[in-house]
C-alpha cells in the first residue's frame, strides 16, 4: 500500500476524497491485508461476509497507455477528475462493495486470486441505461439498490440516479472529490471497527436529497 499512501500524504489535503480513502484503508489494515496475484491491495478481512471477502480493495493504478486503451473502449474521453483518480487506483471497492468505483477490467475469470474492478464499459457502453444523456459519464454504483453515480462534464458535478437513470438527480455533489470524501465519511458510520454492519436494516445508499 506504499505508493498509494505516499501519493495521498504528499499531495492530498486533509478532508479531500483520497485522504478520506486513506483513513479508512489504514483503519481496515488493522484487521488484515493481502495482495492479489494481479496486484490488487486488500484491506480488512471480513469473513462474516464471505471466507475470502475484504472490506476495501484498491486496484493497481493505470498508466497513460491504459487510459488511452480505456478511452478507446469507451469511445469517449474520461472526465479529467476521474482520469486523475485512475492514475492512482483503477477503481475502488469500498465497505464490502457498498460502493464500487469502476475501472478498466481485463480479466473475467472470477478466480478468487485475481481481483478486478467492475468495468466502466458496462454502464457506459454495453448496459447503458436508455434514460442516460449522452454526455453523462457513469463511474460507480451502490450495492444496496443498484443506484448509480455519474459525472456531468458540463460543470463537473456528480449526481446519484436510480438504477435505470429515470430519476437522475437523487443526490448532488459539486465535484468528484467532494463526492468521494463525503461518501466515504458517510459510509463509515454504517460499520463497526471490524467491518460489520451496525444496522443491517439501514440502507447503505444515500438518502435522497429533499
């Protein structure tokens, strides 16, 4: 986990999205760490979820050639804040998958020794909801209800929609960094220090804004 820790501690101010991610990684490391065959870094063993489950998973960063490959697959540019994020980690699995940020996936074998992010090509190309406007870049989803997070490149704001994106503005964040920081802090309140849900009846998806 060294390279990620260095990037955050040297470049990210307290309270930023990646700083908040580092906080929860450091906390989860106290109950286990491991590295997959393909270099994914896993934090917080949670056998109460599944024998080989981890609380958070950090995927190997993408190089410029990988980003070009991904943009070619997506047939569109990646919004710059998310492009910079992928240079640090190729997506994230947070809080036992309560929130998944997607990336470039190359291996579909589903071998437990290989850990890959969910593929950005699914929501943006292969399974793109019909209600999604062409400019929206979908980058994450919530396990609890299948709702999605997306960037509107016109202004860089982030929104949460329902699964089929017919309700596109359930929640709003002014930037990707603010989205990541606030959602990591919010989700922390749902789990104890060993990664167990405090109240399984309480959804881990955000409450819609009033």
